[in-house]
């Protein structure tokens, strides 16, 4: 059965990696897709490979809240919006990098919700899916400000879920472990239990139709990372010191 048949799903961050793979998976499962990111040529390439022919490309920069509002109005009714846009630079501490991470990873998510919330309220249903990371569970060394924005997204999604429940808007958070994409190709260390973007897409596609709040994968890795949330600080710092480079 096609799990997403008849659904219109807006993927933000669809020009590469997990977003591009997710577009392919969801189109195979019957969804009509709106594809957004900055690189229009890449989005057109992704669209060209999708199953079905009713898909649309809407290029935008997520740090431009007005562009988001205009895009949402132009697109019209949507069942689900999946916010995957993010930037990551290993060992980033320069304030220009901090600002870019805040603008794209965090402000963009707020701008996205701002653009769709009223539309979802008016139509009486909708789904908002934000993408954090296991890197948001606890502060890890060498990954600022990425970790901090991902922790904030988990917190934001938790608040949104409760606030939007009465409006019949489902809110979910995605927390992947390591997935092979342009983003992780920047890392120069061994990434344990890394999976492909197609595997990530299939886990997300399944999670979208389930009741749970968090979509996390691969479980063998994320469950280990979840224990870091449970252990006392002193023990967490014993482990995290070993990750310091
Ligand atoms: N790969 C992993 O191991 C991993 C692990 C945990 C979480 N995640 C999360 O998964 C999501 C997808 O990451 P990925 O690994 O697939 O990385 P990716 O291939 O680098 O994809 C990032 C996407 O964000 C878009 N983007 C960046 N800046 C943008 C901007 N200003 N406006 C609009 N779009 C923008 C990029 O498109 P343009 O450049 O065309 O704008 C691209 O489509 C991210 O939220 C990431 O944090 C990934």
C-alpha cells in the first residue's frame, strides 16, 4: 500500500542528502511534493527523478521569513511540512559561523512554522516535522554551534507539540544518528553505525505515519546516545572528554 497516497508534503532542504532521498521515497509512496532549498538547479534535478509528475520546486532561503510566508501562500494547501535545512561546520567557533547556524538551523525552523501555522489552523489539520539530531541530546565537543541549535530544536518541537495539539496539528522531531551525506563528508573522524540517506528516508517515511513524537534512527546508535541523557553529568563528561579532538 502507498503510505502517503494523496498527501501534499513540503520538504525544506530537499536539494541534497536526506531531503533528496526522502523526496524520492515519499514520491514512490504516492505523495505530491513541494521541494525547497536555495539551489534551484539541484531541486529541479531531484524533481526530475521523482515518481509522478505533479511535484513543484519553490526555491527559497530559509533565513528570509518573508520569502517563507510568500512561498507558503503561493503553494496553497499542504498536509505536512518537513524542515530539514541545516548548515554544519566542524569545530566552528567564529561568530559568523554561529550566526549562520542560528539563522538556518533555528530561525529558519521558526520562520517555517510561522508560515504554515495559520494555514494548518484554517484547514483544521496539518503536520510539522522538524529535524534535530542525536547531537542535540547533550552538548558534544567540536560541534558548536550545531549541537546547540539541534538541542534548541528538540525543545522547540516539544513546546509546539503541546500548543498545537488542540488545533489538530501533529508535531514531530527527527533525530538521526550518522547518515552519509555532504554534511557528514566534512567530518574527518570515524562515524559509528553510519547509514545511507535512503535508509534514513525510509525510517522517516515510516515515522511520519506513526503516533510517536520522535523519529530516531538507527536505533542501535540512537539508544546508546539516549543513555547519555540519563547518566549524571560527571559520567557524561568522562565519556565526552574522550571525544575531544
Ligand atoms: N547527515 C547526518 O548524519 C545527520 C545527522 C543528524 C541530523 N542531520 C540533519 O538532517 C538534515 C539534513 O541534513 P543532510 O545530512 O541531508 O545534509 P545536506 O545534504 O547538507 O542538506 C542540507 C540541506 O539544507 C539546505 N539548506 C542549507 N542552507 C539553507 C538555506 N539558507 N536556505 C534553504 N535551504 C538551506 C541545503 O540546500 P541548499 O544548499 O540548496 O540551500 C540542503 O538541501 C539536517 O537538518 C541535518 O542537521 C543529519
